[in-house]
């Protein structure tokens, strides 16, 4: 059903879920969006902040599946370090964890970081966010976003085993960074959901090629999710 729904979204006149198009010749595909928000005043600068972190995920149920996957991989790594698992046993269990969470095909994960402050008096959270690299200092002059998109290879036994091949290879994604574009927040319900249209420039590609929209539901556990994961350390 998920694949059918995603296929229908790519028919002419339809908008892709989350983010559509391709990067390096690989079609983007997402199944779910979740978000976490944080608002308050920075104790060091006394400046108010309102941050919305949106995750585009490869499978439904990610709010439960992602923490289970991360904890499971960490536990496997600890067991191997303690000598309770050899490399083959580790990789077999590792593959099972990924299959349960996201399946065994290559997959995409995207992380958009929206900073809603500062904004003009009377300006809503529902607005256009321009690009601003997180690495830049200061708050900037209005709502802004930064975004990274990661493509993971198929999480199969052989992909895990490369870590133990002696060739220095490790399982992990290819990460693509935004360098421009916009995200339009069209609907926002505090501590409930955020709806956004994504039009980023990624690795120099025009926003006409990478577009989509999604409603992300609140996922309190997404606070500490990493974009790069899979090694249990």
C-alpha cells in the first residue's frame, strides 16, 4: 500500500510526499514525516528561539522504529565488544534490525532544521523560510532553514561485513547538503503538527527539480536522532 501511494504521488499534477526528484541519478522517496519543536530563551544570549526539526523518513511508524533501531544497534555493538558476538553474528542481527525498521532496500532520510525566530511583529510561523547555513553565527534576519539529505545503501549482511573486511570501509550514507531554496510552512499547530512545502537547492540542483510537501506529526523522541547512523557508535 505504501509503494502504491508513493507511486500515485508521482503522477502528473501530483506533488511528491516530502521531497521528490533525484540526486546523483537516484530517485528520492519518503513515506512519513515527523517533527520535534523546541522554544524558549537562550540562557547565554537571552535571545528567544523557536526551532522546528522535521524528519522525512523511509517508512511509517518511524517514531517508534527509529529509537528501537538505534538502541538495538548500540546493544549489538556492546555485545560484540564484550566478546559475546562475533562479526558474523553481529551482522546477521544487524540486518534483522534494519529489516524490521525500514526494510532491506536502499533508503533516504532527510533532516530539515527550521528556525522560526527572529520574525517580524505579527508574522506567523506559517511563512517562507529562506536558506541559511547552520554553520553561520548569529540568528540571521528572519525565519530560515538548513537541510541535509542522506541516501543509505541496502542494509544487507554484506554491507555490514565491509567494516570487518580490513579495507577500511564502513556502512553509512552519502549525505547531500542544501545550499539554497525555500521551505514554506503553510500550516502549524503547536505541539501537534506542521505542514510544509519543500523547495530546496541541494548540491547545486535547482528547486524546480527537488520539491514536495508533507504534514509532519509531533514525535517527542526525535530530539536526539542522528542523520548518520548504523555503526552503533
